[in-house]
């Protein structure tokens, strides 16, 4: 088993994984559910997520050289284990398809009007399939390479938009806090930040597994800074009503920027940033799904499954919703419980069963061959 | 629909040939084939029914059923 | 020079595999010990048969002063004939009384007569004798003795050491390699006066018997890297090696990649610097280029000039180089994407100018760009082969046709000509020619994607290239190192060119064995006031 993922790579990938989607697609939803409580809800949700991901860490670190997909059956029983892993895989495929759909909708509605959606999805799918087939270390290295540029660019945008902010409304971030709004926001953010839990399915790949929780903490901190640096300007520029009704509020914020006469609008540059970051996210999700299926079925080489699964994700992204409205409704209302189940409830069940079995002093075999090696 | 079938067919053939070249065990080849065919069928069904029924509607239905079950 | 014997592999080199050859490739030399006996005549017959129809092979028969018949065989033009004639033959004819054994003859020639040769050997193997003659040596045969003596008295014409034609610098050494392997190694020895500088040699090419020398610095280079290189070279069993590119394609990790994974250079200082960073150098006789492995993308974007200029200027030039590498790859595609899909990005006044220029052009932006790029590629390729006497005239005509006339005829727009010229200039900024070729090659598919999907297409194309680069490795070193995976200490010679007094460590990816370059702060004198 080649331990190929370092802490800095985890930091880079998860930062891109979290802040890109939140800033690109979820700001409107966050603002509509939490209004001025959105920043507070984001902070609480983020740190709560790090704490709730801990059961996954405990279970994965109980056998650091084995994959959870392989030894999980011994904890909860083979049948339930298969069901749990399938649920996790389905959720991951759904999230990949969702992100792909949101990205293609964004491009088709703003920049590529009249282009058929299948062509946009096809091209991107080829990139994702190539990355998944290349392996985990390639995906993490790709994230590491683009993280710094993306982060700097994402942080620069709010500075450029400073002129348009309604500074008098800043007080509302502290004075307009409501418990219900915060709760809604926390639930959304738990779902977003909880994707950290998926890394524990790949625990044997990590070079420094004991440092993972510390890395998660700093990742959460840095992605929070970047998210808040966009969320607060959007809230203060557009307010709650307009902000929650805009489909892509961050895009509108960028269109406010006047960067001199050289380039009138910077938003096409945004495409490049979002695309690379979303690409990394979707590739990672697809990779974890592929490797789980390969390990569940006992297939030695996961690469053979990468193309069909990515193709399925592509078709699912086209067929998953009839309109953007349906998709937004789904993301806002129906998706969270299932995602939270996959990220927190299932690992918690494994953890409970692990403690129960440990108490009963059952021993485990030393090593097994795995599809990931 | 034809294009989805064609795409999956190309993928299946490509994977079969590359697995054969790599001298992969027969069991693994059949599993990959089975999964690919299963995903092809699922894709075709999803695409065919995308205007009448889709994944978001399924989740909405499941969510409502669970709500009804919980509230009794 | 220590000779490295390559381990034998089972199986044949190639050709007709159905023939049993007992592990020997077909068309090999005759058995190593033909039964010629001690007779000079038999031995001469054997050699004359081997060298049948070779008019440049000279056989000088003479008698030693002791009365024994002997013969000196050599190839005219490869050896120093004065040494052969006046020194060896005449001395043996006139002064070699009672010299019968080869050892005595050697002692007489080297100690008494002071003959200076780089190598000499006594052998009974006829094929070794044959090889010695072919390798610019002379072979002395004595009647009544099985043993033969070889003298390495090579003296063939070689090119003089000149300024590097493709890697010239403003400030820095102006020596370049030539075709002769020994002179190239001499150039290296002059720079690396270190017993750790190793030169392991081997012979590849069943017909050409080309000398290859693997160089590295013991104590800095990882032993695993040396072993891996030897392992890869041991698989090459080709009939001829006429240039280093024959070797390059066999040893690189991914020959199908458009990106080079082996660096080549004609400058000894570049090789010396690479060896001091823990890399390997490979010299091939007959090629005025040395190969260096492992290599990363950032290394290919560096020039030796960076290290001879002041660090601020060198850093600035490096940034220009990085920027123009992107320009070389993306400028035509960006033009196509922006004019076709995103015209709102262009300021209104400029947009009006471009629109007016493009109004008369009958072709879409993609076709216009494609035609111009193709024409430029043709011009560039033709200029390599044009005779120097008419080259200048033809370039002017080409520039006039492509530039002025095409614009006036309305075939292309003026903006397109500027784009193509800028792209062409940008591609020449890349120091490594192969990398420039890679970018030229990849420009076309990205233009196609830009025409189909605009900036999204360009982004997808870049993502595909980026993933490919992340996958690529050169002898175990990731191609995008030290950016991905991030090695912060190595960034000081990648993103910037740190001053020499700050470069305490060698690149960790290649020189982890001995990473310390300098221990003391070489500007410590500024802190010591006393």
C-alpha cells in the first residue's frame, strides 16, 4: 500500500472541495435559509462538522492499514455493511452528479447559451474520468498545484468588491441573529463540511494519518475565512431579499467590480477558477465511489470501474432534475438528511459497534490484500 | 438513448480489452462487465424517464414517506 | 575507464525469432576463438577475411629485429600513422633484438622508447582484436604466439570546441560538446575535479558498437537512480545507436507523452550543475548532446543564463519566461474564445477595432487562426532546411506574404497576424526546444476546444494537460515537482532564482542523499565587522 497523500495535500484538496461549491452555488440557498445569521451559522456548522467527523476517524484508525470497506463487515455484519457502503457510494455519486449538473447549468445559462448540455457534460466527464483513472495521488497533487492560485484569487475578489458594500449594515450580522435561521444554516453547513468524513474511507493512503484531525481543523479554519470573505460582502451588497433570490450571487458580486478599463468584466476568469476546483472535487468524490465499489466487489484493479461510473455520473447529472428550480428545491430541502446520514450517522454506527466489539475482546486478522494497493 | 448505449458499449469493450491485455482474472472481468451493464441499464432508464420521474422526485418521495412514518 | 559489462538477457535481439540462436542475436560475429593457431599467416587470413572489401584497413607486415615475422593492422584515418610507422614498426624492426614475448615488446616500447598510449592490452581473443582495430587502435600480431597486442593510438579528425549554437548565453562559458566522447568527458573533468565524479561506460549497438558513458557524482546522486538507469539501459539491444535520441526513447517513462522526460544539452556547465544536483548525465559517442535525468517541467523552463545573471534580473526573466510559455500555448485559443464567445471581456474601443478588422475576413476566427498557425509552422520548418545563402531573402518574402499581403487581401485580419507573431516569439523563449515543440503541438487541440466551447473548452483542455503532467514522472520524480507535490525548500530555484548565498540546500527530490550545498553563509563577512 503506497502511502501517497500528505497533510498539505489534504489541506489543499479539502479547501477547494468546500469553499468552491459553497461560494459558487450555495450562497443563495444559505442566505435564503439563514438571512443575516448565515455567517454565524456557517462558523458553527463548520466546527461542529469537524467534531462530528471524529467517529469516522476512530473507526478508520482502529485498523490503519486496512480500508473500512474491507473490514467494516466484521464490525456491523456483512449485510448491513454492504447496505451502508452502498448508501455512501450512492450519496457520493449523487453529490458528484449534483455538482456536475450545477456547474453545467451555470455555464449553459450564462456563457454557453444554445450549447447542448450533453456536450458540456461529456467534455468535463472525460477530464474527470482521466483524473479518476490516474489515481488518488494525481488528484491530490492536482489540488495542491492549483490551491494557492485559487485561494489567492478567491480572496482578492471581495477586496475588489469592497466599494459596493453597505458598511452600515455590518451590525446586522450580530443584531439579526435568530435561532431557527442559525439551525437551518448549521444543517446545510454540516452537510458541506461533513464531506471530510469521506477521506476516512481512504485512510491507508494517508502518509500522516495521526495528523488528520489537526489538518481538518486548519482546513475548516481556512475555508471558513474564504467563504466568509464572500458571504459577508454578498449579504452586505445585495441584502437578504435580493441575495436569496439570485441564483449565482457571487457572480453578480464580481460583475460589480470595476477593474479599470482594461477588462470590463472579470467573470469569465471566474470560470477557470471554479472549473478547476470543482473538477478536483468531483474527481475525488468519483474516486472514492469507484474504490468503494471495487473493494466491495473484490475487484483488484479499480481503474476498470472508473469509466463506467463516471459515465453514469454524467448521465445522472443530465437526468436528475427537469429544471434548475427542481434542483434548488432538492438541494435546499431533500438532500441534507441523506447526506448527513452518510457522513455522520453511518460512521457513528460503525464506531458504536467497534467499541462494543472491542469490549468483547474479539481479535482481528493481521493484513488483507486490497483493491487500493 | 442510442448515444448513451453507444458510449457505454465503447467503454465496456475498451475495459474488456484492456483487462484482457493486463491478464486480469476472469471473475474480475465479469464483475466489471456486470457493473457496467447494470449502470448502462440504470442510465437508460433514468434518461428515458427524466421528464416524468427523476432522482430528485425519488428523494422527495422517500423523505415524505419517512416523515409520515415518523409522525405516525 | 572501467567498462561495465551489461548483464545478458535471455532471448534474441529481434529479427527471426523462430531460428534458434542459443541466446546470440542473428548475424553476430564469428566464434570468439577461431582455430587459427599460432601461425601469423592463419591469423592474417582470418583478419583479411573479416575485413574483406575494406580498402581502408592496412596490414603492415614486417620482421622484428629478432627475426620473427609480425604484422600491424590498423584502419587508415583512425590512428596516428606517424606513431604506427615511425615509432612502433621502425623501433621493432631495428632495435627489438631478442624480444619475443608481448610483455617484453610492451616494456621496450613504453619504457625504453617512451611510447605514450591511453590503453593497451594483450589478448588471445580474435574478436577483441577485431574490436580494438575498429575502435581506432592498432593490433600487433607475432608469428608463433597466440597473443596479440593492442595499441590505442587514435588520431582522427574532430570538430573543434565551439560556442553552443542553440544555447548561447550573454555571460557564461562558451564551450559546447562535440561528437567525440573523450573530449566531452574531458570538458566535464575540468569542471568536476572530484573523485566522486564517476564515468561508467558501456557499449550499445551490435553493429555500431557505440560508446555510452553514464556520469554521476557518487555521494550526491541516489544509488537507486543509478541502478534504475543501468536497468533500463540493459534492455536496449539495438543494432545501431547513431544518436542520443535512440537511447532517449527507450529510457523515458512515457514515450507517448508530448512532454519530454529527458533533458538534453550541449553545454558542459549545464551537465555539471545537473550532476551536482544529484542527477545523471548520459553521453553518447557521436552526439554533441548530453542527456540528463531526471527532469521536471520547471527544469525545462530554466536556462543556464539564469545562474550567470544577477538574481533579481534572473527572477524577472524567469517570470517572463513562465508567462510567455502560457502565451505560446494559449494566445490563439484565447483570441478565438474571446472573439467568438466572450466579446464582453474586451473594452469597447478595442472591440470595435477587432470587429472592423474581422468584418472583411470570410473565415471564422478558428479557421483564420488555424491557417495562420499552420503557415507559421510551415515557415518555421522550412527555415531549418533553407540554405543560408537564400534564407534571409526567403524569410522576408514569407513574412511579407503571410503578414502584409494576406491582411490586405482580406484572408486574415491584422490582429491575427499579431497574435501569431507573438505566439511564435513566445515559443522561442522556452529554453528547451522539445518543450517548445510540445506546446506547439498542444496549441492546436486547445484551439479546437476553444472554437467549440470558448473559455470552458480552454479550461477543460488545460485540465486534461494538467492531469497528464501530474501523472508524468521522470525516473520516479514527479514532473510538476516542486509545485505538485509541494516541496517548499525547492521553490527557491523554481518560482524565483534565489541568490547563491541563500541556496544552502540542493533539490530534495534528487539530492536527498547529500542535500547540503553550502554550510556557511557566504556573505557572513558582511555581518562580521571586525
